[in-house]
């Protein structure tokens, strides 16, 4: 269950797996950090994990992390990556300057037609998250894994 690629992520998994209180809020908080990274891989996996966390009477920690690890091991598909980037862009669409909007749209267009990279799109989104102090996004693993 706990593959060690990142010691900090593994430590959080261990804490959540061994926590005696077993509050679903711990997994919901983790989901907030992972969800856009999962959406970037597979909308179907994203939905499965969302549905798993709807049962407020259980604490499915092993299944939760198994699903996350399975989803993250998949190859990124351009359509899924674009969908996730558009969801993240939603945090800025009413705040961004016309120049920022134009730059984002150009980066997305370039990514879509194969002349740009997903890394460029994500760097741009991360820069906006920092500028507009979107703490939820800055703490998201979307930009880091």
C-alpha cells in the first residue's frame, strides 16, 4: 500500500492509516490535495474516489490510497489533463487579467495541438495560484506530482 516515492507523502499515508480516531475528515483533506492530480489522469477514477468518500460512516483508508496510487500510475491523457487544467483555471477566470487569460488560452491551445507542453500550462496555473493566493491550490499536489 505505501510505496515510498516521497517521504512526506508516505508519512501522511502512515499517519492516516494508523490514526486511532479514524475521522473521514482526514481522508477528505487528503482528497483535496490529490483531486486535481487524479482528475488529470482519469475522470472515472476521480468519480470513484469521490463516491468512496460519500459514505460518512466508514474510514476506507486502504481503498482510498490504493485508488489514488492506481490512478497516479496511469499515463496522462491529453483530454483528461486539459479537463483538470480547465478546472484549476476556474479559480482564476473571474480574477485574471485579460493578458493572463490570453496567455492561458494560448498555452492550452498549444498543448492541445502538440506545440506546447502540459508543464507550461501547469507552471502558468501555479504562478496564478501564487499571485491570487489560492491557498487550496498552492497546497494541492497537482503542481508537484
